[in-house]
C-alpha cells in the first residue's frame, strides 16, 4: 500500500483525477487530492493575489493537517512547479516525487521562464485582452494544445476546466536547498506523435533521463491520466512503496 497525493495542473481541477482515484484505492492505496485555491470550478474565487506559493501552501497544509508521511507526491504539468516547492517545505513527509509531463524548475525560475517566448507572448496577450491583465480563461485552445481529440477524453477534461491566473506562471519558485533532488524522482512523459505541447515538456523528460531518474513514456497527449488511466496507475505503482 502506498500514500499518493495527486496535484493537478493549470486550467484543470481536482476532479481531473476522477478516473484514477478509484483504481488506486481498489488496489489498497491511500489517495488524497488537494484543492488548489481559485482553481476548483468557481471563477469568482480566482484573484490576482493567488500565485504559485499559494498552491504550494495548499498542498503543504493538506500534508500537515492529515499528518501524512511516506507520501508519493504526484504533479501534472504546472504542478511540477508546486511539488518542487512542496519538497522544499515538507521534505520529511515525502518518499518520492512524480512529474507527469510537468515543469521541473530550478530555484528562481518561473513557469514563464520555462515556456517558449511565443507562448509567453500569447498568454500575456490573452490576459491583457480578455482577463484584466491576469486571468487566463480555460477553453478549447487548451484542449487542442494538450492533444485531446474529439471524444470521451476531451469531453471529460472540458467538463473539468477552470480559469487560471498568469500570476501563477509568473511567480518564481523559491527552492534554494534543492530539496527535490534529495528524493527519488520519476518522470512520466506523454509522447503521442504530433501532440502540440510535447516539445515544451520533452526537455524536462530528456533531462530527467540524463540525470538518472526513473523514466516512463505513455503514448498519449498531455492528459495521460485521462486518456490511459490504467497505464497511468501502473506507471505510478511501478516505483511506489
């Protein structure tokens, strides 16, 4: 039996894990899903004051409140930023970090620092034109970028979209101790041919391989936990304890 805390990415919500949770629990594992402030289907709760550290604090608060130990902490996409920060603040509660097609930042980097300039410009324009300078609305553009084709998986993710804040992408991580590097780490790469966001996250998977992490590929777009939940669960369990 393992203890999993699953952290979702940008424009998504906690229920993005709905296909995975029952499969993990059916195999005897414990699963917790933190609620990330402002990202849980209520656009009115998202404010310019919410940033990366807010979401790091959300996860640390869950770990502390539940007194969780020996946790496999899983972060999808933007949540790679979050779990890196959580390790800095709650290393003693963790046994492994799993980055699911995710950012892997160094101290002082923001998500915008890790994105291509064309995408950074697009996000800034979107926020300026339709989001009061900070709000990034969720929609079909994200589903396209994540490589979700028409069908049940795309419908599933669409129904679980939220708005997001540019400020979460702009805030740099504070990780001077590089605590994440003190834990075993796994990178799950989504490698479907032609999936548009693949070049963004491939750089982190390549670096993980070079640095000797456990490395797993799944033939999906960005949302492998939705497109192939059974294979995703098997990937998590392959390195858990």
